[in-house]
C-alpha cells in the first residue's frame, strides 16, 4: 500500500472514510475522477464484482511490464472490497 495512505487511514473513523483514503491513491494513474487515462482503464464505470475480480487477478500476476501486480499485493481482501464498495457508489469527484 502507498505510504501516502497511512496518515489518512490512521484518522479514518468509518469504512467509508477508509475506502476513500485507499481509493484516492488510484486516481494518480486512473484520472482524478476515475475516468481512466491513456491505456489505463476507468475505475468509475466498473461494477463492484468486476473491480474485485480484476484487482484480485493482479495479486496473482507476475508480469514485469506492469506495476499493478506489485501495487495490488499491498492490499488486503477487506481493503479491496472497501474500495470496490466505494467506487460502486459513484462517490468519486
């Protein structure tokens, strides 16, 4: 997980706040509104199950040309579900 999230997570009092803190790290690459950038897919149009399936698939990959497999391994199953739930609400800017 990104070190940038730790201070935010420490003060997060609800699952929603934790999910938001976890998800904000994705926006640097996937667009500030989750709209996707270049070859990076949009997040805001993914349904909950698709997000979970894709994210978990990255944890199993060992590609050298992608960073997502390394990023995904830093998240627990619970954190992945929190992010999926947060994205499914359409709460991104």
